[in-house]
C-alpha cells in the first residue's frame, strides 16, 4: 500500500482545500496521472499518482482543508482493476445452476445517495434547487453525493433531473448565462419589467455559490490593503503617438525576429523599471516598521483568469529586453488560462503594473498589493483632441494612475514617477538611452 500525501507547501501557504477528485475508490491509476486538485490561496496544485495501481481509499473528501504531508489517499501498487475480472468470472461459476446470478452480482458500485444520506447543507441545496441526488455524479466517500457535487451539477446547466417537466421549465439555459455557469432556463417566464430590459432570467431568481479559496484570499488581501495602508492615487495622461508609430514601423520586423508581437505592455514595463531606478522609494517594501529598498525590479504583471486576478512576476525585469518581456507575459497569460501557474511564478514582486484598458477602463484607482508600496494602472487608449505647438490635433491618449502607500511614499515622489513614465513613453528613445 502506497500513501498519497499533500505536497510540501511553501511557507507562505499554510493549507489547501481539496477542489476535485479525478478518481474514485476502485479506479485504476497510472503513475503521474492527476488524482486530485488542491486549491491554495494562489494556485491550484495537481497531486499525481506515485505508482501504477488501484485507488483503494480516499481519506479526505472534496472541500476538506489539508496541510503539508497530510494523508490524502491509499493506492495498492501494481494491482489490476478487479471489477472487469469479477464480472467476467461470475457467469462461468454460476451459469449451470444460477443463470440470473451474473447480472445481479455485476454492479460493484455503492448505491446512489438518497436525500436522507445527504449532509444538512447538501439537503438544503438539493431541496432549494429541486435536484434528485440519484441523478448527480458522486465524488464523496463510499459513492456519496457531496454538497460540492450538487453545486457543480447545478453549474453545468444540465436539464432538471426531476420527473415530467412542465412546458418551458426544462428549456436550455441562455447561452450567456450558461457560459457563466447559471442553470436558469432561457424560456422560463420572466418578470415583465425584466423582460422589457432584456434580462432572460426568471423574476427573483437567485443562486448561492461558495466563494472559491482563491477568491476568498483575494478578498482578504484587498481588505488588508484597504485597512492597513494609507493609500492615495495620482493621475496623469500620456500621448502614445510616438509609441504607436514605433509599433507600426517596426512591429512586423520585431515579430519576424522574435516570434512575438510588440505590445504596449513591454513599453510600460521598461519605462517603469527606468523610473523605479530613479525613484527607489516607489520600489520599496514595508516590513513592520522597516522599509526595505530593493536594488532590482521584480515587476508583478496583473493577469485576469476565470477564478480571479493573479500577478505573476517578471524577475529582474530591468535586465530583460522588449522581446523577453513580451514572451514572458504571453507565457504567463497562457499558463493562467490553463491553470498552470506555480507558486514560484507568483512569489515576490517589488512593483505591480495592471492594465484595465484591456477591458475598456478609461480611469480607475488600482489597489496596492502589500507589502509593495505602489502600483501603476494603465487604461484604454482613446483618440482625443489635444493642443500641441499651438494647434489642436487628435492623438492616442491614455490616462495612467499610481496608487501608493503614503506612509512611505511622498506625493512628490509619486507624481514625479508618473511624469518620468510620461516623458519616456512620449519619447521612447529615452528608454534606449536610460534617460
């Protein structure tokens, strides 16, 4: 028997939550095959099978909180799946005297969970949403349906499992709602006022979904930032016509040479690194009553995922080229979408750059990510009328913002930092000369 344990978690992660079991007791497993997903405050960790064999027992159910090296499951090494052999052997042993015995003995799975076998929380979910537990795929111990199974079943948008549906009640979910995991049918009667506004869901519909571990941690960190930092935000605007012209002139050659498109983010990261060298207090971190000055620029780049915002780190960004920055950001974005970010990808960071303009944000006040002292917010680019050399012209303009911890960063330093960013991006050649 081989024990499957929780991997050793980093010091910054005290525990993890069991998100999904991919195998049930009795299933055959192969070495390095993913058995279970563990959700931490930052990423989802996969726990692979250490050997080939049969999963004999699951020690921790979905939703349980576990710590480093805690026992998760037991695998019988080298064993073959017994279910097919038992089914095949039954007819040979009983064919002459009990021909009907084989079909009776074949089902090896435990009986489906009934309403009485659910936990109180599960019963409430099943009752409120009119779900028959017998129709829900079970992942709990001994084949029991857990509350998480019920919630996941609701979010799949599957048709109602109960008996004869009434007209419209089992209609397919509206595509936009289905994409968000809402099971509300599109054809259900809507309140007239809601229908007039174009809302497809029924009047007074509600859905209660537990907050994920990552979402909970994000909420905690945001409240920590709000309650522990004397935060202030300053703004400026940038004329990006020179950057746009450079991208138009050299973008095709850059992509052929480096295999990656030349985006705006690399310009902002490079400009931030140069500005941080000249304003080291903006690159500092707070540790209790001490201020830690960093002689390097590890830039955290905000990346949006379905589960929340994460900030993978470009380490030693001051030494990276434009192509290296673009490739690193593209790699992080892909890993974030596929759930492949590791804890090492997210650890550290001395300064953060976030781009709300990707989603059309014109102006915002980004929140500082402790223990960092500041964060730079980019926004959408808009053609606006400006005065240049006494003439009114149209230019691609962007508002930028810096939120900073006023306990350590003075307003003068924050404003001059933004002015430095502005000067570099309105004259991109400055970055090449370190000016």
